[in-house]
C-alpha cells in the first residue's frame, strides 16, 4: 500500500473512531507510519485528507449496499440481505457517525459526501421497494420513498440504541421489526 493509501485508510479509521476534531494530523501520520512531509506532499492539510477519507468510506458503503440490493431475489430478500449483512454494530455506521460531528456538518465540503451517501441509499432503497410493489410482492399502497426513509432511520437508530446499550440486540430488534412491517401481508378489504 502506498503512503497516500495508508494515510487515507488511517484517516478513515480514526475519523470513525474519534471524529474530525479528535483526529489530529499527527495521529493520522503515526497510524499510517508516515512522516509529516509525506502527508503534506499528498494532501494540503487535514481537511483535504479527511475529505478523501470520507469520500472513500462513502464509495465503499455504496458499493457494499448496491451489491446486496442488486443481487438476485425479491425486493424483501434483497433488503433483508442488506439489513442483515455482517457489520460492526457497536462501532456504528462510519457515515452515520459523521452526522454527529459538528465540525463535519458545519463544513459544506466535508458534509457533501455524507449527504450524497444518504441520498443515494434512500433513492436506491426506494427503487427496490417500488419494484417489489409494482411486481405485486409488496403492499400495493406502499410508498417507496417514505418506506425507504423509514428503513434508513431504523438502521441508523438501531446503531445508536446498540451503542447506548453496549450490545447488538437493540439493533437486531430494530431490523427484525422493520422487516416484519415490510413483509407483512397486505390487509384484505
């Protein structure tokens, strides 16, 4: 791995763990095993390196989610696969955690990839849900956009509840609950 890659990967790990303010250039350099000159050779400063790290995290999250949401199966199977995938629940979502970082949210440039990732996820889930509804798999009255927003909110809230409890169970319960709502039979009229 090149020095530039080590710096980006180190910034990603530290941003997830410590947030923007808690991640100093020196900590990134130490984590990457790179000198100050190397960091400033590749990046103008902490903000530029943080932006590269946030963008990389966002790209990887989108790629992982898209692979699960595009795989064969029904809409419910694809969404279940996405929600039940292996994840480090106690660490939370690396993009979701950035929304709690006031310095990231106050900086439009750093905030942009966070917003774009959530917008992408919302849109992608809505597409899968609309397909399921249109193919008769899901309730014909289902609102794909509203349901996608609920899924994203449950996922992010599940992380918060699990971190607060110090165990994964609240996350698992939240996912189980949203999947039960999504796949329940439509009421007969």
